[in-house]
C-alpha cells in the first residue's frame, strides 16, 4: 500500500518552476532517501508531503488524502505525518517535556498521565530524560534535534519526514541523531522520507534512493544499485564529489 | 517662594491626587481594552483574510494618522448628533481605546512577524491547527518581544489622557487648571506639580516594564 504518492506533480514559486513532473511512490514502511545538489528541489519536495508547500498541478496522495486539492484538510494529514527540520524548530516558549506533550494533548486529547508517561519514555529513548524541565535554547543542537524527533514520535505518526536533520549539527553530534534515526527505520511499520547528505546513513538504512536535480527526479533506484552503479551522469558526478 | 509653597496645601494636593487617580483609571481601562482589540486587529492583519485584512489595515492607517484630539472631539461632540450619548469618562476611554488599538495592532503584527517562521512550521507539522499554533506558540513569543513597545505605548497613553481636559474630564491636568483659575499665583506651582506627578508615574511604569522585560528574557 502506498503511503505517499506523487502523480505528475508540478510546483511553482511565482514564475520559478520548483518541481517538474514529479512521479514517486513510497510504500508504507519504506525508508527512502532523497539526494541531490543544493537547489535541486529535495527540501521543497519533502515539504509538500505535509502541506507546508502547496503544489499546483497533479495529485499528491498522502495517507489517502490528496494534498493537491485545496479543499483537503491538511491537519488530518499532519496528525499522521511528522516532520523533523534542519533547525529543529522546538517551541522556544515551552520546556522540553511540554514540547513533546503539547500536540498529543491538544490534537489527540491524550490523557494527561498517559501523555506524560509516553513523553518520558521517548525522552528516555533519545537519552535525554534528565533534560525534561530544561528550555530548548539551553541545549546543544544535537540534543535539540533528538528532542524534535521525540516530539514527532509522540504523535505516533505513520510517516516521518526528515529535512536535512544533521546539516546544522556539529560533527560530534551527528552520530547520536543518526543512531536514533536508524532505530526508527528498523521499525518496519514506519515510513521515512529523508533528505540528507549523510551517505553512510543512506547506504545503510535506505531501501531506495531518489536522485534529484533542477526540480526533477533523475533517478529512482534501490540503494545498493544506486551507489554501485548510478545510471545518470549527474548522479555519478554528484557521488564522485561527495565520496572521496 | 512663599507663593509657590503655599500652593501645596493639603486640599490642593488631595484635589490633584484624586485627578491622578482618574488619569490612572482611564489609562488602565483603555490600555486593557486596546490590548485586546489591538491583538485581534493585529492577528487579522497578520493572517491576511481576503478583504477583511485589507479593510482593517486601511482603518488602522486612517486612525494612526489622525490627531487623538480629533477622535476625542468626534466621540464627545459628534456621536451625540447621531444619537449616541457617552459620558465624559466613557467618551475618553472610547477615544483612547480606538486610537491605542490602532497603534497596538501594528506593534502586535510586527511582533508576530518577528517570531521565526520555523516556530509555526514546527507547530503545524506537529499536528496543531493554525489557531492552536497561534495561541500556544506564536502569540506568547510575540508578546514577550513586545513588552518594551507596549510599555512605551502605555506611557504615551497616560500622557495623552491630559487631552481629555478639553472635554472637562476631571483628571489631573484639568484639576490643576481649576486650582490656578482660583489662585492665579499658583500657576507655576501647579505646572511643577503636574510635571512631577506625570514623571513619577511614567518613570515607575517604565522601570517596571524594564524589569519585566529582563525577567522574561532570562
């Protein structure tokens, strides 16, 4: 069953054609990594999947709802599709624990005691239970990102979107975040769409790699095949620049 | 000098302080009302509702560019012509609220705009509705940034209440006028007293505002 399906999707920013004829099908439980040079449209593409960027043409079916239709209630999709950002976007006016508990309380009406129990378990899982009462701004980037992941997981989403989750982190923080992402990917029911420059992570975790350039999908291959034998010259060039 | 000092009889001081209380009353009620209305208008400006936001924006621009005195005249002298009779106190509060709401709407809109866009995106993709995101995440952060401009608006509001002298609101400036009308020698003393009272009140408010701002920033 597909979780995310793009059919002939076009997106424009004014005159700029940001996404061109996108066709992509992500099955439930699959982990897909998006690669490509900067400005290729990867982030734009991933942001369309929970309606942060509207698309103008085609169909974009996420969890059974067509996001290309302006009538669609984006909130229903967002309840089931979490997102982790490059700059974390934790709520600056809430403690760590409140960051995780807020949406389940307001949106899912989760019982308060249960909400707290789940939040603490998640903090435990990302190794930051001792930071529950801290404000996000007092934590390191790596810690903030792990909390952002915990916040997304608290909604028990069917799919998670990661938009360059490690790009803003100091090198020594990257592995802590990748480790948690690996664990999430190991859960066979979770659909993951990841924009990243971490080739090691892509090789190890992705079922498939999508290569984008200039707003188009140039290649869509199983991971091993992509790294061993990329079909597209642009993809080959990209890999040779990144892997030394 | 003896003239100057004799103006500060207990009767006169008490008379002035009662006026200062009216000043504070009018200012506090107006600032609370204009904070609520200004927030509403600021949010309407921010969310860009078709037509409504444009119309609200136009009205705010008009009000911001009118002298407050004209608005006071309008509420006190023009509204009765169309059958709306407001007392002196209500007229003043009404006029100040209209004027201050327009001022605060702009302060609040710019405060909202200054909250990083990622906060809204984080909230929306976390499943919150736009309203929930605004209420729980965006507005609390915006208000925190807005403490200094809101306090300075409050201070100008207190000073602006003196304009209501024109429609004979018994606030502190008006009462000073009554005193020196009866005791012409007291005129300098009364101006001095007014300066001290306004300064003391506004200085205290500014100080509280600064402390509040530092607390919230910590």
